[in-house]
C-alpha cells in the first residue's frame, strides 16, 4: 500500500502539470499572428503540458458539418499532416460532438472503423482522450490527445483535462478570429476589385445606352420641331411621313429599353424558365409575322429544313420565340436582297440542333468571338451602319444558356453566317432537383430534419413565426413544408403562385426582402394576418446547388420591434448554410446521415448567429 501511493502521486503530478505551463500557453497564443503559427504553438504547448504523445485539433466547418484540422506528434516540429472527417453516427467523434469528454484507457476497445475515421496511421496510442472545444455556447471542434502508455482515469485528471480544454478553446477562438479576419480581408479586396469592374461596366453601359437612346431621340426631336414649325403651313405635305418616322423611332426606343430590361433580368437570375412542350414548326409560324416587315424590306424568304419526325422541345415558349425573332432579324439585317434565310433543325442524341443560316456579307474571323458581346456590331469598313440595339445576340446567348444549351457562330466572308444552337430536348435540371427533394417532405426522419431547421432558425432569429416553402415540380407554386408558430390548418392549405404575394415575389425575383410595415408597403399593401403579432417580416430565397428551390419566411419578432437590415443579413447567411446542409443529405441519398445533418444545421445556425451578432 505504501509503495503504491507515491506511484499514484507521481502519475498525477506528471500527467498534467498545468498551472506552471498555462502562462506560457497564454503567451504563445498572444504572440502568434498567423493561424498556422498559432495552431502549431498551441499543439506544442498542449503536448508538453499534457505529457501527451500526439495531439489532433479538428475544427468544425459550419457549412458542411465536417471536422478538419492537423495532427501533431511529440518531438516532431510542425504538423504531421491534415485531415478532413465526416463523423459517423455513434462513432467516437460523434459522441464528442455531443459535448461529451471521452477518456479511453485501453484503445483496443475502439473498433477499426473508429481508427479509420480518426486517421490514426501506424501504431495507435494505448490511451486516447477526446474533448469538445467550446467557447461560450458555441461548439468549435474537438481535440484528441494520444498516449503511448497506460492512462488511468480519476477525478483530478478529468478536471485537468477539462481545464486544458478551456484553454485550447480560447486559443481556437483566437485562431478562428485570425482566419475570419484574413478571409474578410481577402473578400473585401475581391469585392473592391469587383466593384471597380462593375463601376467601369456601368460607366460603359451608361455611355453606350445614352448613345443608343440619343440617336432616335434626336430624330424624334428634329421631326417634331419641323411639324410644329409647319402646323399652319398648308403647303407642307410631309406630316404623315414625319409622323411615321417618329413612330418608328419610338418603337426603336421601346425595343432598346426592353432589351436592356430582358438582359438585366436574365443576368440577375430573376427570369425562371416556364418549361412547356414546344413544336418548332408551330413556333416558327408564330414568329414569321413578327419578322415579316424586316424580310419584306429586302425581299427575303424563310426556308425550313427540318428533319422528318422532329420531336417537340421542352422550353420556355416566350423566350425561345425571342431567340428565333432575334436570330432571323439579325440574318435579315446582313442578308443580300432577294436571298433566303434557312432554318435547319435536327436532333442530336438528347438535344435539338437549330441552325439559322443567311447569305450575307459574313463576319471577319477576328470578330467572330465578339458577336455575342453587348452593343457590339459587325460593320465592315465603309458599310452602312446597321440598325438595332446591339443587344439581340447577347439576349440570344443568355436565353440559350438559361435553357442549358450552347450557341456558336460559323461564318465565311462574302458567303454568309450560320448561328448554331443546341438545346436539351427535356429541361431536366429544375424538375429533377425538385424530385430529389421529395424525400424531405415524405420520409419521417427527413421531415424531422426540416422541422428542426425551422425551430433553430426561429431561435436564432428570435422570431415567433418561421416557415420554409418549396416549389412544386414545375416551379409554378410554393408549398409550406415546415413551419414554426403557424396554424397547422393554414400550413396544410397554403399555396402561393410564383410571382404572387410576398413569398411568390421573392421566389420569382430571387431578391431578399425586408418589410417594415406590410399594410403600408407600396409593393404589396395587404392587411396583416391576425396570427402575425407584428407587421414586419423577412423573406429570402432558399438555394440548393445554386438554384432557388423555395423561400424562408420569418415574422413576429419576439421583441415586437420591426426587423432591421442586420436581421436580413443574418437570415440570408442562415438560409445559405441550411441550403448547403440539405444539399449534403440530398446528394448522399439513402446513405445520408440525418443525425449528422441535424448537427450541421445546428452548427450553421449558431455559427451564423455568432458571426452575425458580433
């Protein structure tokens, strides 16, 4: 008995000599000014203080729920390697993520899958300690200590481990702060450069649009003044001609404005495809009357060269009509008189190939790459300037790409040009995406995931009413799929048409919305529903894989005060990260781990709260 007591005291005193070394750890944390250096300094001091043989620091990625970090060993300078881990349900790491401290005195009790998850190469340690890294209420990650000797658990050692974990937590918080500052600095620099480019583009756009608008306005002004000067001149016989010119110039102004607006909507993602079955022959029949004046002006004809048995095409009829109108008009502008514009159509695999061919002056090889640029016109030296906004082909390219297609131009000087576009026969993208989300609405475990998400959003946003709405398969309606604080009967019945009401407007425009007073907001002017305690609300798009699949609604702030721009920014960040978490389960399919994703959503919402409120 007497011989064992000194051994026990020696083990206790040598295992964790914390107090003398805490000041050196604190000094190291304060002295390091870059994240890698800070991690290395923490690792070296922890290995010394804990008398451990290995140390692994894994930080939590709030967006993915994964743990990532570096592995260190006693006597080795710097990191031995980095790793990225997705904890399995019930695994050693998953238990630590539940904020449990685990001390494994005999590492042989861990199964092989745990060692693979821990990325422990070579001889595993005889004993292993895992502690959660917590600062305040936020879980930042886990720390693992390995020992190549037996380790016996007692109350003093457990207290020492927890005390050391607190110090690691403070260090990790500093590491995160360093990393966040560096990331924000980079983002600010990128944003600054982007703003400069945008400002240059805006100046160029204003200059070009001003020039394009000035030309018809100058004509309108000149002909109007002439008409006014000759109102009482009976000898003046050009009233009808001048009014016709004024009318044409007004139409030209309208086309320029509409083209700019159309391009702006597609650039911002606010134009969603309304897919329907389109027969190309029938569509061309509807297009020809629109382009007939341009064709007749040069005695041009349109010839069809369609492959037999051409199948229907799934596309947005209005947008595809605009594509054909712009391409035929473009062909008409550059075609020689009394020639033909030929429309070829055929299927290639699961795509439709459409070619618009003219017999005009052709495009120089060095200018082919610029034909789809905004406001760019091909004008060969000395040739008469061709009219138009200069946006037609840019719009064509945007529409084709919006459908998941491609477009290119082939040309030979003096012979003519061929605009070749290929479009998928079926618009599978959005429909398949919404179909892949069905399990979230039908499977109990995944429905629980969505319900947990809205509960967490309500807690972080300090709001009494939260709902997540998703599109139906064809994107024409929004349905509430998870809600907090709303009447269940209303939730079950709620259907919002895309573009209608508040949620429908946000889903269609893809814009973030803050309403201070719904009854006095000029955009909506609707009475506040009795179940909402305040007249202020937030609504933001929910994206998965970059595609808007629904919206997140938040209302009835617990304080009774209106929401502010900071609240909107916080909800945007939460929506983005919740979408990322849902995408992980969607792509994982049957193998997806709902528990891990619930943790991920919890981490993402609280992570947003930490960054959004500080």
